[in-house]
C-alpha cells in the first residue's frame, strides 16, 4: 500500500472512536447505565467498528434475567435433550410476569438428594 498523505495521517492517529448509544437504556437505568465502556479493537475501517458497536448495543440493551430451578424426585413432562445446539428452555414465571426462552447455563445433578438444579439465563422479551 503506497504511503499517501491520507494513509500517513490515518496511521499517525493514536486512536479513533466509534460509539453507539442507547438513550432508552440510559433513561431506564440512569446512573447505573454504562456510559463509557471503551473496548480496544483493531478495525481499520471505522464503519466496521461502528457495526460491532451496534451489535453490542443490541445485545446489552435487552433485559435478561437469571432463574434457578430445583427438580426433585422423578418428574414427568421435563425432557432435556443433549444436542449440538445450545440447551434452552421455555421459562414461565407468573409471579414475575415472565414468559420467554432462556438458556440452560448450568445443570447440577445431586444423586444423594434425587434432585436436579437448573440455572436459566436470558429472556429479553416479556409478554
């Protein structure tokens, strides 16, 4: 690549900043919202860095929750299948008005107590 004046100026810049701000998250969480979370990347094109900023904003803007569930004894209606895909569950919690697909992030089996504990995480959409 030839050393044009524009290329020299680009290389000499210490850094470039691309940002994507969610005003709804800032309004919802106030001071607890992330205001300046700088992540170092090595994109040459600022548009590429901005695309990643937008994707990250989309991931962090959704509300997610963590649930714990204990299944005691022999249960019917629970079918956990191990596949190559991420294990998910439809989580319904009437007390919290929550009905969404969640990721099964941890499975602990206690044979002595005949119980299985599931940790569920996710959900960004509520009814």
